[in-house]
């Protein structure tokens, strides 16, 4: 939210959306992006009707938010942290299961009353199917080692991300779980990637 918005909490946002169904809009980085899905999950979880407005990236959505063209946006922390720290934007909540270290005073949506809400974003190193076992093992070992490096951890933290790492089997399980979680949301919202 813009810092001058009368909406100060997630509860305020939900109340405003329920008072004017279909009249509040939210910007996001494009159809099928994680910010878009975060907004759609909020709609389903909070049982509110807000309109998704796709942009060609998070920066244009933030520009329109700052310009007063849209009342809110779902955006990734790395893209919006400077505007939050400058006081131009007010975060209502983070969409992850846990608070982010870079914004420790901002509650999660779960903490704000929508139990179970979590749209944690992850990035993973993938390789073609059928990759030789020894090559796959080396890639895993080298990338796991790199994730432990203090400089890498520090860089991720300044961006609001937390390096975790995981085995190829854990990553495959994560992908399956997210596929099952997001499939119904994507289908219900009629989301088609551009």
C-alpha cells in the first residue's frame, strides 16, 4: 500500500474489499507470476472479490501504485524493499509462512488471521531429465556448498531471501506439492500464462 493509504492492516484491506466487492484492484507482475497467484490465493482464502491487474513486471505495478492508479500490489520483497525502507510504501503482510528477516516487524498473512496462507517463492537449479547421475551429483554438491558461503547468504538476505537448499528428491517433492496446491487456484481463476 502507499504510505498515505487509509488501509493500514490486512484486516482493513479485507474489510474494504468486502464493503465494495469487485471495486478494489491489485497490480501484479504478469499472469501466472507468483505475485498474481498470491493475490488469487488471498481472494479465495479471505473470500473477497478484488480485481487482478497484470503488468509487464513488478516495477511497472509499483510505479502505478506510487502514482495512485491502483490501490495495492503483490510484489516480491527485493523489488519493493527500497520503497518500503524510504517510507513511500507500507507493507501490510508478507505472504510467506515465516516473517522475512529484512522486514521483521511485518506480520505474515497467516499471523494476520488467514491461517495456512503461504505463497513462499522458491528458485531452484534444474537440469534436463536424464542427466548423468555423476553430473547431477556434482551439480548438487557444488551448489549446496555455494549456498553455505557467507557472501552468498549475505547477498540473499539483503534481497529478502533465505537460502535453504535441498536434495534433488526434496526439490521434486516441493514441485509436486506446489503443483497440487496451485492447480485448483489457477484453474478457478482462469489464469493463462502469457
